[in-house]
C-alpha cells in the first residue's frame, strides 16, 4: 500500500467497523450462506427466509435445481447489488451419475478428460434460461468412487454450467443412458459448506434473537458485506470522501488515505473507510503509482455504491 496521509483520522461518532454492526445493520446489508435442502427451489428458499425475517429485500446468488443441495448465498438489502458478482463465482459439485450399463473406469476417465477445458454446455430444456449454444470452462471432472452403474464425480467449473447437460454428453460419448441422480454444491467461490447453515438453524437463530433477545447464534450466521469482497484490492478514503461517495460522487485525490501499488487504469477496487467499511466498488481513473504525485483530480469512479447515504456527515457544503 502507498500511504498518502498517515495522519488521517476517522470519527467515532459516525459509522462503525463491520464486526461491530448491529443485527439490524447486518440485515440491511449482509449475507447468509445456506446449505440448501432438496425439494424447494432456490427462489422458494429465499422467499421463505425473506418472509420469516420480515425483510423487504433478500435474494439468492446462484440457482440450484429443486433436487440439488449445497451452498446457496442469500443476500439482503444493499448486498443484493453484488448478486452479479456472486453469480460469476466458480462452483464445485459432487454428482452421482447412474449409467445404463457398467463402464470400464479407464474408458470413463478418458471421456471425462475430453469433457474438461472449454466445452459446449447447452442448457437443458427444463432450465430457467433460454436454450442456446454456449461454452463453459470445466476445470476438473474426475471420478471419486464407482459402485456398479453408479459413479460419484467431482466437478469444478465456471458459473452457469449445467451438470444435467454434462450427464447427457457423457451418455452421447459412451452410447448409453446417463441419469443425474444426486447433485450437491460444496462450494461457491470462496464460500463452502463449513460456513453454511440449514434453513432450520437460520429459523432457530432468528427466533432466539426476536423472542429471547439472544443474538449470538444469528451473529455467527449473518456476514457483513465486506466479507464478500475480500478478492478486491482496497483503497482507503477519508470520512468526508465516504459521505460524498455514498451519494454517487467520484473519488478525488484529497479524499484518499492509501492506495494499492501497481494497479492500472480501469482496475476494480473496493473503496473503504479507515474503519474497514465498504463504501463503493469503483474503477481507477488513474494508474495507482501516479496518484501520490497528484494534488487534485479524479482518482476513481464508483459503479456500485454500498454505503447508506449520510452514514458520514456531508462536508462538501462547508
């Protein structure tokens, strides 16, 4: 990091560190990692959670078929502005395929090898998206176990990959019927099942908070929006700049506290306060290495504002 103002301070009267937010603040801009059960659709799950917690806005990040299970991020309030980012995360799946006949393992390994890399992945007719020819990257497709005609496989792939389509393509390669019997998603991006809770656990935690004034369980389940953005380099801004940015203003040089080194024009950064609060996601208007030489001018332009307006008091009218 390049420190531009080592004397900058943040007010204790406004804002707060993400880990010190109230439950209400986390519900206004946070996320939950759910371990989806088989049966309901992703849309039904998010609607049940939204109604149970009395929220205006709660959506899911990454559709799972009704029969599928595993990691399903639920985003609340302003965090829903990050749905597009969540949807592009790489995914992993555990799939059980049932073959029409027993297949030699070496043959199956060879076919799965042909189905890695950039492959055509046409959505099945039952999917929620328009059926069209497209490609997806399959990073890994390998056998974990074989039991007669049943095969347990691990798949690591680009977002938007249809495993049903992979089952169909396996059958075409091997000239036999292949049915996808079970599907579980152990991870979505950096999030995995160890961080996830069931719908029942979420319901119990919310009940304890509302009825017993015990927020300990819900606090472990609710994550601040900043935890979703750990992959972005952080550019730290002053309180006054945070106030202006929350209204959609660009970031100018006087409002910068520190900036990462060696980032080119157009690089995406997280603008955050000295307390670590996410203000906005922005693209740099200047190469980060020349910013220390500037005294005025635009540094970055936000495209996704995450901070509630007037969290910090306006100072530009003074």
